[in-house]
């Protein structure tokens, strides 16, 4: 006879109560609540960042047809390619120049905005943030039309002054200038807003004390403003360096790496090799080459920030 | 506490009854009894062209009782290439995918062999051209069925008036609508002279030297016209040959007669060049003409699509086919094959070609004289020679006949146009060749 017992088993009912009280205590802990609240983000990052990162590490160790493990063979191959070193050089030029100008322009504009009376400041802040809030793929398209080889609006305007036509995207140097210019235009507002926030937190008494000591405008900037902003400058620079190194859309839309590969940066060249050339392992290797460069930059900058944090 | 008991007798009776019911039940063929099929088609730029494909697929699905879903995936921003890469990695996705040019070969290991259906299709529609075999076959395996949708020839599209006025060439007489081309004198030499004349007249030919496909395709056809190959069919390096030197010398002269900004041109630049009325010729499928028809009708009615000029080793034109391929992870391969057979019927092909206004090209030799190419205009007959009806030019793809996996790299990296630019910008010929040889060596890694 087959017996089917439908009654739930009552044995061991006492244990979950004990467990439940343990769980209750754990849930009451602040750290548990914090962990649970960040859990969705952790899962999201694990899915969208960690998994692809490890997967690309795995891909970078495979041969072209992705059937054989080649260890560091792809990197060995890349190190022998002239184009790769051209891309490394260009990525450094692109990122460092763009970040420098973004920081400089952001710093200057932040001072201007800081000195505007509070009433009108909001309006200016909003307007100056516009380049940063427009999706870069869209704004770069507008720039592409301004730089268009045959119908450039810039060249049209310059022609009234007897200048040009300038090969904005057709000549290696001009093309590099163009992609950096667009990147600076897009990224400077971010620096501006960060520096503005930092400027607002500098205590007014310090400037008053400096003025009593007879400090001029430059001395006030050098001895008061800059030291007070150092951490923000360092963090912003690091963040921007990472984002600029990994840039894709601006170069892809404006020049697609040309002419003669002279504007390719890591991401665009990785795309060219991996997706357009169907050599995904080599493309993954190119994109991973950014990691050590950025890691070194991050270590130096963050170490400096920590040091200053401890000093203060 | 309640307790239900099932006796052995009750259990046996219940089992017997359910078995009897299952066996004696009439077979009901549901609306989607033959399963599901998902398709990733190329998103056509011609308004309404997708509808023709949708209608054909739905008609087949209703007949075969298959539930179908179609995604139209654009090639803008390489969205289709990204989807192919993602599906190949995930081993999951659509059952059928429209693979452009090199992508059937680069995913050959993951594609179903369709040789069994290609035999009857070719028997019905006629032989396919050599480029279709080069891109669509790996040994004896067919990697996909040649799709007419999206397949194109990027031949010259000339301005009838400007060519007559400045170069003294009557393109309509050379390629008359309705009859064989009379283009024996249409050689690279004549082409160069015409380029010079049009340049002097301020309406230069719009041929790009950038890194996108239109630029690379033209360079590829001209290189092949000189017999210039960077890597031969066996995979040997053949960069440092006289044929390559001749092709580079030709291009150096040609670049002198092109607009000064061609190094920065992309696939839209030549279209804009024609539509704006600034140039006498571009190398493009009739999409530029179609845009002109809408935006600049006075330009469109002076456009004539025709064949490439002949070089020392023949007359070559760039041909870029699409393939409808079946992933080997597809769960409904038989249905997929049945659909591809239905889409390859002459009537279906004609419907799709008509919907594209004659832009799409079937790969089969019996289907190059459809009515649409005779009637499209203005001017009437402007597309007559677009599908190469008299086979007077060899349809080719840049970087062929190198083994496709190497050729794809040469193509994607735009090695040909880069060579031309380097040499034009003053680099010594041997230095340019050495650079190209180094690049090709790198492309050979397995």
C-alpha cells in the first residue's frame, strides 16, 4: 500500500525559532542593514562589471579562434606591433592633455562662477553644465558636422577671414586636436562643478587672514585655495583620467581612429580589432592593457590623498 | 489531522485511464505546432523594405505553423556586428542571423552547414558569383544562404552631364539601358584622364581614402584590376610585387585629382558629395541616387550607375553580400532551412528587390535582369547595369583572394587605403610596402 502523508512534519519545530531570533538580531545590526541596502548595487556591479572583467581576462588568454589557451601570448604579439605602441602613445597624449585642460578650464571657470553674486549663479551653473549632461554620442555628432571634411561650419566661418580650409579630421595633428577639444568641451563642466563645490567649502576666515598678512591674489590662490582643494583636485583628476583613457564615443564618432590610425585610443582600437576584425581575444588584450597604467596612476594619486588625510 | 491514502488498486486504475485517454485523444495540430523561430534580419534603410521580408516570413510561418519573431538589427554603429559577437559568445540568440560579408567565415565553426538546401536553390536560381563562394563557403560547407537583402555592388555612379561636358564621356552610350555595355575604352587610363578633367572643372570624383568600407572597397577593386594582392589565396605574402607598386602609383596620381579632404571621408561623405552636386562621380550602390531623388531631384535625373573601368588584369567591381546563416545552437534548424528555401524562391527575391527600389542584389545569375532595374528612374534605366546583367565585370571584395580570416583583417584595418595615403603623403614606396608587409604578417596569426 502506498501511503501519501500530506501532514507537514512537526519534528524539529523548536530549532527555527532559535534561528529566527538569531536572524532578528542580525537584521537589527546596522552593518547588516547597510549590507542589505547595498546588495542590489553589489549584485549589479558583480554582473555588469566583475563578470565581464574576468571574462575579458579569460578571453585575453585565448588564441584568435578562441580554441586554445595561449597565456600571455596575445600581449607578446601586441608588444611587437608598431600600431599598438602608436595607440599607447596616443592614449597617453589624449588622456593627459585632455585632463590637464579640463582641470585648468574647470578651475578658472569655477572661480568665475564663484565670484558671481549668489542670485545669478544658479543660472550660470546650469548653463555651464549643459555640455556634460548631453549624451556625448549626440553632442559629438554635432561636432562631427562642425568638423565635416567637406562642409565644415568652422571652415565656412573662417573663410570670411581668409583662413582655411583646415583639415579638422583629415590631418593627423588637427584630428588629434579635434578629438581632444571635444573631450575637453565635454569634460570641463565636471571639473568646474567639483571645484566650485570645493571652493565653497574653503573657510572665508582663511582668506581674511591671508589678506591681513598682505597676501596678493596669486598668493591667496597658491597658499590658501590650492592646498584646501588638493584632495578634490586629486580625486577628480584620477576619476577623469580613468574615464578619458577609456573614452570611446568621441573618437569613434569623430574620426574612427583615422587618419592613418593617428587618433586611435585603446577602446577604439580594441573595437576595431575585436569586433570589426573578429579577433576578440586580441581586442580584449588591447582593452586590458589600460588596467596596469590606470592602476599605477590610481595608486600614486590615492596614496597621496591618504597621506594628506592622515596629516590633517 | 487528515490523512489521504491511495491504494494500489486506485493507483493502477488512474494510470490506466490516463494512458488510455492520452493514446485515444485525436492529434490536434496547434497554430504553432512546428515550434518557434527567431530571426535577426538586417534593418533596411529603404522605408518599407522590411515589410516585404516580414510579409514573406509571416506567409511561410502561417503555412508551416511556426511561431516566428523578427528583429531588424541596424548596421549603423555596427549594432549587427556587436549582436553577432554577443550571440557567438553566449551560444544563444536568434536561430537565423543576417551575416554581412566576412562574418559567416569568422563564425564558421558555429554555423550550420546549409549545403543541402543550397544545391536545389542554385539549381533553380542559377549559379552564384565567385565572391559569394569565397565568403560563404568553407571547404565544402555552405555557411549561409546568400541573402538578396542588403547585398550590393559599389560601382560608379556618374553624373551624365558633368562627365559629358568635362571628360567627354557619354556614360549612357557606354552603358546603354537595355543592352550590352560598350565599355572597351572604359579603362583605368580613361578613368584617370576623366578624373583629372573633372578636377580641373571643379567637380572632382568623390572617392574616399578613409578607413570605412566604401573607401576600402574602391581601393580593393582598383588593386585587383592591377592584379595586386597583399596576400595570395594560399596565404603567402605578396606585398612586394610589381602589381602592388603599379596600383600604388595609380592611386598616387588619382589622389591628386580628388577633393583634398578624402583622407577623412567616411561612408556618408561620398553620398553627400554626389547629392550636393559637387562631384561628377562616386563609387556607391544606388542609395546616394535614391537620396538625391528625394532631396535633389535635379541631381538624381543626371545620375547613371554603371561598371568599373578595366585595368591590366581585368574589370573588377566591389560586391558585398549578406548571408542568412543558421547558428548551430538553433533548436529549430529544419524550420530555419525551410524558411531560407522559401525566401530564396525567385518570386520572393523579386518582391524583396522591388521593395528596396532595386538596391538589393540577388547573388544568382538568373536573377540579374528583374524588371525593377529596367524601370527605375529618373532617368529611366539608370539602374539597368547595376546588377551586372552581362557579367562584364568580376564581382570581388577588397583583400581577396587571401584566406578570409586574413583578408578580413586587411579589410577592417583598411590597409589598402592606408598604403595609398602613406605613399601619397611622400613616404618612399619600399617603406610603404615594408609597413604593409609587417601589418599583413600580424594578420596571419592563428
